[in-house]
């Protein structure tokens, strides 16, 4: 009895943890992106301009974020050469949160805060 209670408590704790972990945050993006200048990755105001709308960006995220569909990487060799870095970030943070990620990027550019 005591053992199963502990298990239930542990499972509830895990569920609470994964619920928090699954919310999209731009926190990790800041390591490589800024709003108005290129860092490791392109400035997000340029990204927003290149895609035009969060729907268009979400669509590219949802179709697997293929390098040839990426507006910046497909037109700028310097960034194309680093596409695999961004693919890793996509797999870790964006996959499963495509709409939220696109919304967060456009909201950040609009508000001036990441
Ligand atoms: C380790 C560095 C790094 C991190 C962290 C990172 N990015 Fe990137 N990002 C890049 C690089 C390099 C590029 C350029 C290559 C490319 O566009 O594929 C890029 C490009 C992009 C593009 C433009 C894609 C295109 O070519 O049109 C978007 C959108 C983007 N990142 C969103 C994000 C979001 C959202 C996060 C946070 C979840 C994030 N990035 C985190 C390095 C990073």
C-alpha cells in the first residue's frame, strides 16, 4: 500500500514535470538568435520578413523544416552551411510545437522582446 502510494506520487510528479517541459519557450533560441542582428543564426526580424506570416513559418515547420523550404538557408549560403545546427534545434525544441514556435517568433519581433 505504502509502496503504491509512493509510485502514484512519483508518477504525478513526472506528469507535472513533463507538462512544464512541453511548453514552448524562446529561452534556448537566445543562445544563437537576436531580434535585430545576426548572431550564430539570422536575426529574427529578417526571418519574420522572409516568411511574412506566422502561418507561413508554421507550415514550413510542420512539413519537416526541410532545408530547401527554409527561406533564409535556401537563399544564403553562409546560413545554408549551418543548416544542420538549426535542424538539431528544430528536433529538440520546435517539433511538436510548430504553431507555438512560429507564434512566439513573430510575437518576439513585434514586441521587441525575445
Ligand atoms: C545552436 C544555435 C541555434 C539555436 C539554439 C537556435 N538556432 Fe535557429 N538558426 C541557427 C542557425 C545556424 C540558423 C541558420 C541555418 C538555417 O537557417 O537553417 C538558424 C535559422 C533559424 C530560422 C530560419 C530558417 C530559415 O533558413 O529560413 C528560424 C525560423 C530559426 N532558426 C528559429 C529558431 C528557434 C525558434 C529557436 C529556438 C527554439 C532557434 N532557432 C534556436 C542556429 C540556432
